[in-house]
C-alpha cells in the first residue's frame, strides 16, 4: 500500500512539474525535484540522478533531503491502536 501511494504521489508531482515548466504559475522544478525525491527509493534512475545532483548542487540537494526526511517522518509514524477489553 505504501509503495502504491509513493508511486501515485511521486508520478503526480512529476507530472505537475512538467506542466509547471510551461505555466508561469507553478514552480515546475520544485515539483520535479519533489517527485524524484519521493520516487528515488523505488527507481534507480532517480536515485542516481539525485546522487549526481548532490555532488554538483549541494545547496539544492540539502533542500531535497529535508523534504525526504519530512516525508519519511510523516509516513513512518505508526498508528497507535488502543486495545480495549470488554
């Protein structure tokens, strides 16, 4: 389920980013980077691209890493279940 959600969210952000490249309202690059950051654990091409970007643009990669950490924290929290006895 997590994997499907990751793919839907990541590809949606990539699509928004591509559309945003042509529209002045959306920041296309930010959506593309966010989509790549979400899909990087699943798709080796994006993982390699992000590691190359880390070497070339360390300040941009720092922001992408912050987004990835926030994303991981947001979805890694386990739901607390209360087991009540009757």
